[in-house]
């Protein structure tokens, strides 16, 4: 009986396949930058590039992503930054597929890369000179370290410094990672009493999170001689309290009693949004700005929490839910010529022509309307599907799928709390990692199909033939 031959039998068994496949996915993730003609830049990009050259702190930025951007200096181009980001993300997706998918790994990997590039904003996040890409990278890395025992130990150990870097580049990443350690610890403890509960491996996770957390004050100490995490947290919280009306309510309560607060003189001039308070036409700079307002901001925040705990709790819940719903792509990816031109000319003059004539810098900018009409509903459907697949995985005792889905759900919720309730809700904050929902749905659906798909029934004649082949032959 002639066997049916595959016209491409060795395509996915070629030894160089993994490298080529990773490069292909990296190119997919870089598609927006390639189409734009230059890496995408945001308002914050200028500060990070400046830090990478001067090593001078900016009070409302942590310096670790600026330290990462220094990899571009020997090459005299910011293309190096986004290429590094794309390769790291492609590698992490590769390790995720090889950790959790049993069959058809190369096909699933390429299919996953295409799906994420088409139906999520991940490529737009990877293509920016911003720390946002590392939010999802760190969470995915924690999942691989916790539930990816199918990946050899030496390869998981190589992921530890990458996860640590991803955690260290933004304080919100640190907060979410520490929260996930608590979630994974609770899962591990629960697995001691309930066999269906996912059982994560915590050793490398704790190591990566500890390294990433410690990197932030270490970098600051090397640059300034002082070890600290952030010097702007109190002011950011004050700005959110201004937006929620809590600052005004507190000032109305304490200022008539003679409270020694500079904001008492300006409580009737406070704007309606946090961004306007910090960056717009507001009395913030008149009161001294970030440094001068640090201590007073802490005093107002603590006082408002003490006097109006129910109002503060209600505002935090509302901001968290608002942040969960804000997932559109392209927030503030507007023409940046007027904003970034001095930094670009000073530090990367050979890039200026490509930067100046990139699609982002055109008068009309980049429209995300059509993109969001496709990607926002897909993301919302994926978030709902995460819950449904978790129920199926739990029923079928697939502890790895359950662990991945629980971790992604808690990461999305934790990020919404950290960025919404403790900072200020923005589409950019949740959009940067909502792609994890679709990724986990695809991987877990493939896992469930591969593990539980019923085999075709075998007829009786085939069964007898197999049995006869296995029986020893009699010798006359």
C-alpha cells in the first residue's frame, strides 16, 4: 500500500527553521515601523533618548528604559531599539508555543504571529521607542517560567534576565509583576489541597521579579548616587485626585481651618483632568511643579483617603473598570516633528531625514479608525473567551491552560488597577497588553483540540490485523 507523500516533508524539520521562523515573526511585529519608514515615537520618547545620552534623571521618568535605549548609540540609529524589541517578543512567543503546544508547533507559531499582527495592536506597540512593549513581554515571560516546564531548564534560565528587563523599565510593570507573584503563590498553595488547581513553578519567577525590581533602584543609584524607585508617584496620584474631584473636596474641608497648603490658594482654579493639571494651563507650575509639590501631594492624598475612604474606594473601582474598557490603539501617536526634532537632530542626525518624512510626521498623521473597528471587538471577544476557556480547561483538568488563563486574567485586571486607579486611565495602558487575551485563547484552544480530539474509530478487521501482528508466530 503506497503511502501518501507530503510535497514538503522536511519544511518544518529543517534545523534552521526556528531561527527563520523567529525572524519572520519579528518582521511581522515590525511591520508598522517598516511601513511608517521609521520607528514610531511618542511624547515620552524624547525623554528616554535624552536620558540615554545624559544619564541625568527626569523626575517624572524612571531611568531604566533610558538605559535600555543606549543600545542604539553605537549604531547611531533608533532602529536598533525596535529591532531588539521585535526579536525579544518573537523569541518569547516562540518559547510560549514550544512550552504549551504539543504538535504542529511551527505551524501554530507562524499562525499565532500572523493572528497577533493582524488582529491586535502588538506590532504597533513593538514598533514604538517606548517601554510599553515590555508590559506584555514581562507577563508572558512570567507565564512561561511558571507553567513552561516543557521548555528545557537552560532555556528558561535564559529568559530570566529578559523578564527582569521587561519588569524594570516601568514602575507599573514592577507593581503588576509583584501582584502576579502573589497570584501564583496562591495557586501553588491551592494546588496542595485541590488537584485541579494549576501548580506553577515559582523559583525562576521569583528570581526574575526580584532582579527586575532591584534593577530600578540600582540604575538610579549608579546614575545619581541615590537608590530610589520613583519620585513622582505622589504627584501622579494627586493629579488623579484632582480629576476625580477628591482633591477639591479635601481642600474645601481643610483650607477653611487654616491648612498650610499652597493648593488652598488655587483650589478654585483646578482643571477637570489629570493631564491638564500636570501638562496644561493649570496652577501646577506656579506652585513649584514636580519637586516642590511632592511632599504636599503626599499630604493631600493621605488626608483625602483618611477623610473620605468610601469616595476614594469608589473612584478607584470606577477608574479600574474604565481602564479595562480603554483598549483602542494609537492614542497620541500624532505627528511629532515639532516635539522631537531637537532631540533627533542633536543625537541621531543621520536618522533625521527618515524621521521627518515618515508617515507619522505627515500633517494628517496615522489614522487608527479602521484598525480599531477591527481590533477592539476582537480584543473584547478574546477577553470573554478567556473566561469560557478557563471553565472548559478546569472541567477537563488541563492545569497548564487554566494556569495561563488565570494569570492573563489577573494581569489584565491588575494592570487596569495600577494604571487606572493609581495613575490615570488611558487607552495606551491597557492596549499594550490586551493582546495577551487573544494569544492565550489561541494557544489554549489548540491545546484543548490536540489533547481531547477524538480519534477516528478503527474497524474490527484493522483491530484483528494489529493483534495478529503483535502475537508471536508458532513454529512447527
